[in-house]
C-alpha cells in the first residue's frame, strides 16, 4: 500500500504547479497499467505453480 504522507512538497508548491498535460497523463496511465498487468501476470503464474517461483524462500 502506498504511503500518502511520504510526499514532502509544500502546499504552495502543489497549488502553483502547472497542470499535467494530456500527453503526460496518458504516459503515466500507460505506465500504471503496464505495472498492474505485470503484477497480475506474476500472481497468476505463481498460482499456476510456475517453476520460476519455486526455490529457496528467504
């Protein structure tokens, strides 16, 4: 889970920052979707007993 209190930016900095462009928003969303997809695939592989997840547990 994300820590919402880890951002140390001042309120004034946040409020005066220019808004995100549509292109940047699309890029961020693509990255977020790719990360989520990768995690989902890893979970499914682990449930399916993929040998990559076998080995010594630390």
